[in-house]
C-alpha cells in the first residue's frame, strides 16, 4: 500500500521489537524511514530487511552530540523531517532494593532523558520548517506503579508529563504531538520480565505482539491523536485503576497471583 503523502520518519530503538515492526509498516506504506539504534550492526540488518531505501544510523539517544549528528544527516539527505518517533527504551527488572543505583540511573537516562534530548534538539528544526510531528512511545505503566520495574514505570510517568507539557507549551504553533501507551508487548523486554519473579504483575493481563503496537503507532502517524491507550477499553480502566491507590492496594495481591500463574505457564512452555 502506498501512502498519498510520503513522509520522512525517524524511529529510535529501531533495531528490534516495536521500532523494527513500525519501520516495516511505514516503509511498506511508502514513507522514507530512518532507523536509529545504539546497536549499529543490528539496525543496519533491520534496515536491509525493511528495504524501500530505509536508512540506518547509529544513535545513543543519551548523547546531545549524536542527536545533532543524526538530525544533520537527516536534513542534509532529505531536506526535512516530518515525524520523530521516540521509541527506544530499556528495563532493569527487580525490586527496588535489589537494583543497583547505576541501573536505576541508566534507566532514567535512556527512557526519560534520551527522548527529552531528542525532542529538544528536534524542536527548533521543526519550528524552522513550520511543521513536525512528535510521536512518543510510552507505556501503560505511565499510569501504574509496577512492582519489579519501579524505575521503568517512574520514567514512563515522567516521559508522559514531559510530552504533554511540551505539547501545551507549543499549543499555539504548527507542531503535532501524539503519545502512545503499549501494554505488555512480546519483545525482548518481556522475555527479561518473564525470567524475573518480581515482575509477575506484568503478566496479569494478556500481552500483545510488537506488530499490533506498530499498527497503532502507524495509525497515530496518520491521525495525529493526542494520546492512545491499549487496548482501548481496558486501557481506560487501567488509567482509573492507577489513579485510585486505595483500590489498587486492595487488588494487587489478586492480580499478582494471576500474573504468577501465567508467568509459570509461559516458562513451562518455553522450556518444554
């Protein structure tokens, strides 16, 4: 399927998972895709698989200098950027007491400061060209405290606040802002959570595929909604659930017990 308007789209964390799946979908629609990832070899392989003249660039999103180099390359090659999809993220699982300060800090730097730097460095360029669309891939944990992934959830709360604050600051200008909240998604990150007993709550509800999330991100590129929760109906319930801490504390034991059963079944299935 060819899109009527060919957009230049930069996707971070495009070497695997949601980022790679999104790159494939948008490239198949005819868009010019720039895939960025800290793993240069992996992102080159994904770009070759995506085809459609997809461009791969190495990018550590924590680095202002590397962001500037990447954006300079995009503007020199294409003369513009239409959409920035901030997707890259990491997780260090474990209870707060067991995760090192360095691991907490790295989660903060990648999941929050990385997208912040990318948006800040892209903002004046979008303003200069008079258009641009920021798409932030956040998480349903932006609404929920999550045992076993406290820093991850904390960064997603912060990222949502930053995204919407920037959108409010720029509300009278031409720029567009969309934030997308995937639930548990079948990626390497979920595999990491599967191996850790502390993250059982993440398995209390059914996970979705990376391609399903990619379809919602692709739709957001077209429709430019302000916010997308997944799945639509249950996602709205989770937003409310996360805001009512009293109810949440009453229900968490039941939800975590359900998650442990699912986690155990998935482990058994993985190991035959």
